[in-house]
C-alpha cells in the first residue's frame, strides 16, 4: 500500500469572497511533486487567493476518490506514470465525469501531445521547463476559471465540491444552520452559511428575497400574487408583507432589463 500512498497538502491564503481553487497533481516522482507544489503555492500567495493542492503517487488512488464524487477544478497529470493506469487513461476517465474540468499534462513525453488533445487537454508542460511554464499556464487557468465560475455557485469544503449552475437554482431557504438549494430535476444541495451570505455570494440580480428566509430565482417564477410566489417546480413560497412591493418591483426590473 505504500506505493499508493496519498499525500495531502493544503495551503490557505486570504480568500475574501473568492472560492478556494482545488488542484490535483498525479506524479510518482517526489522531486517533481515538491517542485510543482512550490510553484503553485507561490503563484497564489502572490495573488492572495486560497488553493487546496492534493498530490497522488498513483492514478489508482485518484480513481478511487473520483468514484466517491470528489472532484477538482484543475487536474495536473503525468503521462509517463509507471503504473498500468497512465495519465492519458486517467484523463479519459476525468473527462467522462467532468466535461469542463481543466486537464494539464506535465510530462517528459511530449510525443503524446496530440493524443492528449483527444481529451481536451488545456495545456502540455515540458517537465524540463516547469519553473518557466507553470506560472504562465496558471495565469491562463485563472482567467478560464473566472469565466467558468461566473455562472456557477460553488460549494467547496474538505469533503465536498459541488458546482451548481445559477440558472438551475430554483430557490434557497434557511434550515437551522444550513442553507438548502432546491434545483431543477429535484436535485438539492446544502451549505453551512447564513442566508445573507449566500445572497451576497450569488451577487446576481436574478435572485431576490421573498421573505427573510427564502431567496428565489426570478427566471423560475411562474406567477406572483400578493401573498405567494409560484415556481416552476410547483412549489410556492410565502411573500412576507414587508417584501411584497419590493419582490414585484425587482421581478419587473429584471425582465425589463433582460427581455428585448
């Protein structure tokens, strides 16, 4: 089992309201594990962003975590792993599970580059040029993730990583110390946070308060009367008296701005 040892590294910098980025590096050579980890840490310290880095000695251990629905933003893979499940096979499995995951190959086997693009690889980095190339690639990663995450709400903890498209959220409500997300296709998710923080993090005008404990998504409202909001999934949310006029105004303003 020592050959399949999972090594875990976590680095936390000032995050503010930005989400922690989650990286995986699959590499069986300790020198490159240390070198790549150091470069990534330095990049995000300078940007004052939080990053979680998990380094695996083998593809087998990452496969196990993927089967447990443990996903990441960026996968850095060595093509030339000595075990039977090399970086290319691993990329194929990742792509099936996460269509939009960022996959980067760090390898001495650049002759496999064309094959790697079959799995929509984001970049290839020559192992002999990692100090020069990784910071450049990470800047491109930051730009890509900023665009991707703009339309998602991300729940990121030590045990869960969930990326919810904003348009799929029907409403959110407070229950004890958690907020529950009710989404399309009867899917739900939860996060331990105040409803005010969720609203602030969403930062999108499609979300409005129906009352002090419920946020609703304007695009999923079918009808509104003086007492209730009727939603696409047939749920109804009570509008408190203090919110009644504001709810109607915000719905009107949203559709006036977004329908041409």
